[in-house]
């Protein structure tokens, strides 16, 4: 999907990720899982095989379970901010073009 941020050490394997998704550090999303738009997977969460992650929600735990619904406006701002930060951080590690 578009506008997806995947945290450090996360494992995303054989699944479908829709738009505006944040997958936290160390989270695992297994085969056949579907992560619908505008969702947050908490750090360390494990999304089991063939699980459907409901749009507009936050999931956490092992196995991942819905912990709350998210405000679309607030979530959109958060995802955009985090995505922009990752782009900025990547510039820090690019070799100088001089």
C-alpha cells in the first residue's frame, strides 16, 4: 500500500498491506494476513496467519488483538509525520555526493 511505515526489525511476510498503515518495531505479520487501511500494529505484536486487521483500528499483543478504534484525522497526521521522519532519517545515512 501507499504511505506505509514499517518499524525496525519488523517481519512482514506473504501478507497484504493496504494504505496508511504503521507497523511497529519488532512486529510480525504472517502469511495470508490482510492489514486494511488506516491501521496501527503495535511494536512487538504478532498478527497470525490469515488474520484480517480491521480498518481504522489499533492492534497489539501476541496474538494481535484490536485494542481501540482510531480517529481518521489524528491517525492520518501521525502516519504522515512518521513516514516523513523515516525519509529524513534515510538522508542521514546516504553517502555525500561531493
